[in-house]
C-alpha cells in the first residue's frame, strides 16, 4: 500500500505500508525516496523522518527516525509504530532528504502519510 507520492523535479518520496498489521505487534512502514534523472541520493546528508502526531490507538517508539539505507538512486527508512486498536490508521510525518547532481544538491522536506490497516 503506497501513500500519496510527493514529486519534485529531482525526486519522488512516499510511505509504503504492508497490506495489514496485527494489533499490539510492533510494525513498520517504509519511507522511500527515488532520485530522478541525473540526480542521485546524497550519501552525506543526515536524512531524518520526524513523526507526526500519533493517531488514536498508535504509539511511536521514536519521535525522529535517522537510520537510512542508501543506494545511488534510492533511500529507504523503516518507520516504527505500534498499533493498539484495530481499524484503519494514518502514519505520517516529515521527511528531510537531499539529492544531488555532480554540480548541485537539493535539500527538501516532504510531508508524507500512508493508511495502515490494523487487524485484531
């Protein structure tokens, strides 16, 4: 399940969720950044995901996630959460990212969200 994709001239970013999660079980959604065209993922920039306000029935073990996996064209971050109620819930936050060409780096912030389905 993909959340709304944020597009820039140099990148796309979105949150990705599994088809469903179990109530009470630690879970993750994935923040995905794809560098476009001649741009590549900035290997030095301190990517971070700042969690939005937790919806009812969800807790976030970290307010800010900094662990990032990078390749030349893609960066991914595992965003942890724990659902305590069944139903649909929205995981959201702000991703700070950077992509570069050989001569220019772009630093962006993207508001991302995805709806996660939680089962009993």
